[in-house]
């Protein structure tokens, strides 16, 4: 895959024993073997981290 554009944003909050974060990622590009233009990839992640 050949990428033309990539954007990412992350937001998070730290608490006493854990952290919470959300991420959004957007990519636009060309899929090479099939030669398909304007392929979008969108990913949303939620991350929880506990410290002990």
C-alpha cells in the first residue's frame, strides 16, 4: 500500500492507578497489487492501562 495522507489524534487522562486514552487514525492511499486508488483506512482505539 502506498500512503498519500495520514492523520492521527490522541486524547487521554491520567488517574491515580490507571490511564485512559483514545486514538483516531486516518490514512488514504493506493493499494498497489490491485492498483486501486483512494483507499481509506480508519482506526479507532481505546486504551486502558492499570498500574499496580
